[in-house]
C-alpha cells in the first residue's frame, strides 16, 4: 500500500489523499484548496493525478475544502463510485451546485472589471452542469455498515460529530497475504456540542490519518461561546450597529441560529432582526430537517417543545438577490449570517464591503480562517483589506468566538487518539489538515501517547508500507 498526501498536508484546506492498494487507486476526499487566489486557481484547476485512473473515492463530509473539487474530478475522467453517508450526499447536492454558481457569478463580476482594463476573461473552475453531472457517481451508505470499495478493501463509516453526515472512515485491507486496518478521521468533531452526536470512539486500528486543525489550542466551552454571542449581539445593538457573521452554510450557520433561538426564548438578547443571507444555508437547513437521526438527545428534547430548532419569529431566511441587496440599506441594528465562512466567496463579501468601514458594526468570526484568506486578514486586524480587488478600511469591531468550532481541540483530539491506541495495534499516525505549528504540536502529543511512528507529511509526500 502507498499513500500520497496531495492536499491538506501542512495546511488546512484542499483535503486529498491518494491510496494505491492491490493495483487499485482510492481517493480520500477531493477538496478545494482555499488561499491566495492565483495559487488556489492553479492547484484546483490541475489535479495532481490522472482522474480516469481513480477506481473509487471516499468522502468524509460535505465541507467544500473536502468535497469541492469533485466536479473537476468527474469532468477530468473519473467514473468510479463516490462513497459517502446519506446526509453527506444530500448536502453535496446543494453545496456543489452552489459552489459552481458562486464561481460562475464571481468570474462574471471579475470579468466585468477585466474587460474595462483590457484583460482577457477567465473561466470558472467548473459549472453548475459539471456539479450536477458529478452527483451521478455518489453512493450513499449508512453509518456502522461495511461495504466493499475495491478488491481486498472494505470500509465502514462511523459518526465523526463534525457536521451533519460527517464520517470517520475505517478501511479493512488485505494485501499480499496480510491484513491491516487504516482509519481516516476526516474532520473530527467535539463532545457535548449542540445538535450533533459526539464522535464515535474507534479501537484496533494499525494506521491512522488524523486532522490537526486545532492541534495546539483549547476551545472555549459551548456555554462560554453562547455567553460571548449574547455579549456581542447586545453590545452591537447598543451601538446601533450590525453584527456580520461569516459562517459556513453547513453546520456553523445552523449552530448559530440554534443558539440565537435559545437566547431569544430566554430573553437574553435584544430584539434585533436576524437574517440568514445565503441560498445555500437555506437549502442546507432544509436538509438538516431531513436528518434527525444525526441529532443528539438534547436537540431531540428541545424539539418536543419547539419542533423547528432552526426557525423562529425574528429570523428570516433570504434567498433572492434583491432581498439580499435590501440588507445593504438597513438603518436599524441587525444580525446578518452569510457564507462563505472564510470570506472567500459569496454574499458575505458584499456585506463586508458595505459594513466593514463603519465603527458601529461588528464582524464576528465563529470559525477557523485559513492562511491568506480574507477571513484570516480580518482576524489579524489588518488596517485595510481587499474585497473584489478594492481596498477597504477595517473600522468595524472584530470579535472572535472559538467555542463554536466544529473541530476537536488539542485535548479532544488526543483523547480520541488515545482511545484508538487501545489494544496496542496503532503503529503509525499521519498528521494532516493543520497549519505546521498545530500539526507538529499534535504530533508531539501523539508521540507522548506511545505511538512509535508519527509523521507530519509534506504535500506530495508518498509513504509506502
């Protein structure tokens, strides 16, 4: 067996790992790389392998940095099965089409400027037709059920607790007369978080590929996060300002909406209007309603009195462009939740452009921001930020709440990996999906657990067993 780490190696985005087993090629994830625009375009446009030679793909979850380049994979010649949980497949139906729409819309916007400057137009990475075509290759699988991937390889999904439908993948492999077990965390969730179940503990694995997004940091508790959200909304209201929340349409938007619902019921926040301005988030929320089997017991109990956790009187979901534009002219305080979560595309760019220079407003960051993204520049409080190619002064207050992170923190990751060590089989761990300091810090913690071989692979690095 060989593993080649092609994405999310010493960085967070673009998850992509290439397995060669028994003469077959299996791809774990096919995510979009997000960062500097020119580098992102080149890396996403040019897949680092022959797509027609990939026999099967396994998708850990629907976030775009894990699923977003599947249309390019298919349009480049892939014709195998894409295995995912049922909820992941449903989410990708919405998310991949939305990703294509955003790319087409952003390219159209950019090309208008390029035309004025006498430059040639650029093409989108893929189109809505490409996204729809890719959905034909998805095969939905339930949790806790074995299925055959390729000769000598069978797999099972366990709940990763990260977003709706997210999965830990365990591969049972028989090759050259020996059998072994490889696990891939995808993105691992946290314990005791609202809405979703806790990550499933696994045991008896020989090799592990683990994420390390927060490998050197601890999170606030969910209770502390909700207190911080209450404070930020209240203080912004008192300044007569807006709270602009860049949020991933899957998971984070629903968590924030659910928290605002609870705070509203408790009378803990003032009466500002709340908008979810993302067609994708609207569609995704409908998919959340279709999969209560993924909810934890607390959410089921909440639903006994409030059947819809994601809907209440002060909340409005915005689909149409004209409705979205009207939000630019709001004079009263409001909370606007919009995608994308790293501020790299979508309607959030327009809300930031129109609100970031007003000191009454707040930009509330509730998720991880990768290097070289607009979201990271806002977190770093750069005095000026570039939006749609133009410079804007960062005058709005910037607040950061880490307690809503859907990623396990250092302690949670190490606790989960310690459980995987039980039985004494775990021989090698590969630490991916993290900036280098975070990956190295987690790797050192794993070594202290007694794992004999721990590697933070570089991009394009290949390991042979």
